[in-house]
DNA sequence: TAATGTCACTCACCAACTTAGTAATCTACT
DNA sequence: AGTAGATTACTAAGTTGGTGAGTGACATTA
C-alpha cells in the first residue's frame, strides 16, 4: 500500500502562522487558496497547478452526482443501493444470482440475499431455469418495473429533452467526449 | 407517477428458446447487447419505445462507470468508499466531522468512525479548532494526499488530454450538455 | 445568567457484506 | 455408462460500517 510516503512530514502541516479569522464556519487551515484566491481550485483540488476548464469541472460535478444519486434515490424508495441497482438491471431481462453478483460487484452469497429481499418486497420473483436444473432466473415483476420507472422517469425525460437540442455535429463531439471520459475512468479499475 | 407504463408485456421475456451456450462464463441470460449484439438497448432497457441516441447511451455508460469506480478503487486501496470519498474531499481543505457527514450523506456518528479509521491509517489527523472549542478539524496528511494522487492521477491525465482536444466551440456544447445532465440527475434527489 | 443550539463523540443495535461450506446438477473425459 | 470436476444457488457464522439515541463541552442568544 503506497510506499509512496517518501519524506513525510506527516503530522504537522507547516504551522498555521496566519492569524485565525474569527469566522465561524470556514475553518481554513491555511493550506490553499480557497475563498479569496483565483476562481478555480483545479480538478484535483490540492494540486493547484493542474489546470482546469469549464468542461472538466462540469464533468467532475456530473461524476460526483452520479455517485450520490443512487444512494439517495434508493433510500427514498426504501431499498438498498444493491437492490435498486439490481432492479435497474433486471429491466433488461432475467438474470441469475451469480451473474447478478458480477454486475453488482459482490459475492454470490450477497446477491442471494439481495434476491431474497427483492422477492420479499414483491419487486422480483425466482423462476427455475428450463433446461438447467441448477439455475434460477430472477425476473422483475410489474411492481418492480413500476418502482424503477416511478423513480427514474423524470430524469430520463429531462435527458431526452436535453439530448434533442443537439445538432448532428454536436453529437459527434459530445459522444466522443463522454466515451473518452468513460474510458479514462474504466482504466482505474484494471 | 409514471403512467407511462401503459401497455407493457410485463414479466415474461419471450422465453429464451435459444439453446444454451456451453460457454463457461458468459451465461448470457439474454441480457445486454453489450459487445456484440445489436447496437442499442434503450436508455431505459425494458421500455423499448423510448428512443435512444449515441450520446444518451454514452452518457448512461459514463454514469454507470461513475457509480462503479469508487468502490473498486477504494477496495484496491484497502479503504471503504466513505474513506476514499472523505480523502478526496479533504484534498480541498480541512473540514469538521459534522460537515464531512453532510458531504458523505451519513450521520455524524458514522463520520466520527470514518475519521477514526482515517487517522488510524495515517491518512488524516484531528486538530482542534482555534477559536471554537467544540470543533475539530480533520486535516489530510501527506500520506493521505499521496494515496489519493497515486490512485487518481492516471485518470486526471487522460481527462486533461481528452479535454485539450476540444475547440472553443466544442467546449460550449459539451459543457452545456454535462451541466444539463447533472441538473437532471440532481432533480431526482429533491 | 439561563436557555437553547451545536459539535464531536460513545453506545447498542442492525443491515448487508464476507468467507467457508453444502447439495444439486451439468459437462467432459475415459 | 461412470465418474471427476465445474458451476449454481444457497446457508451459516463472522465482520464491517451504518443508524438512532444520548452525553458532555462549548457557543450563542435572550
């Protein structure tokens, strides 16, 4: 794990020297230009020399909400994030617990429990696979489908409207950017 | 909500009919035409009548990766997702446990534990707030900063390179799209 | 000064994951 | 055909990281 820690001043930051503002909230430990400095903090805030553009900060914000939204939506629906994630995937068609586990990034033991809860809430049901006695197919129910749509429809409508405003030329540019960003993030997972 | 699901053939997918592939891994419950199948599944798969564009599917993939990456990266680093999230936020400057809790979307009881673990691993330290005896500031250490940079730098470099290829005109288009998408998702949280 | 609010923290509990192992079934190789 | 090995779904027990409730120290306001 990160043998990187070469020099290490570990504990102490240089010492605040700067007199404290009496301000309540900000806290400002004195490290980097936050409130008063130049407008930007950088895509990696804390490494100010990395230049930032409007598109990059917009991308960063999108990624940030993408991480936040599922947890919030799931909670509102009374589901765990794994359950919501499963439900969304089940919209595409039936799938077995083992494959579902791969989609979720958890063990099959965990996904077995996820399916239990889904079935318990009436959002999905188990069905035995014709032709392979080991397999179980998990199938979304009407209720599960309605739940997902109810939670996500407004977003899809907004997105579709936004998307419709793009010209053909714009599409090429935007899609290339999105796919490039996706690839960059996927690389972190390797 | 979503009276949309008007007709819907609900549960049953047409039935797999297709003979099973002997293949070990894929298992292919008929789910996503990802690599090989017909190009599109629909932004809301399971509601085929919703039209999909290249940009929308690219956006969907980006969002999906954004949800997946943090968990994978955190695990590789031996951190919980909350710890990684905190660390990333701490790059911007010190913050108290209560505010950190708001950022993470958890209770302050939980964030107290997060800070404990961060401090235990040497990634951050507690410092008492000058001027307000109740407050504690959580400050990232050099080691914590190095950890984040080590994990995320390759991504930022790729993104910066990608971003640099945009013309001024492109930027306007892309940024508008990204901000629009962000807004659409944020609305789900309200 | 007293009342009220805020912050960081602890405690008991719980949900959702992990590892380790099971029985049933399928596949491949003699 | 018979059997060894994979694969699937599941269970059991333990761990992790969260919640809700409540505490004491301090700050702010009446």
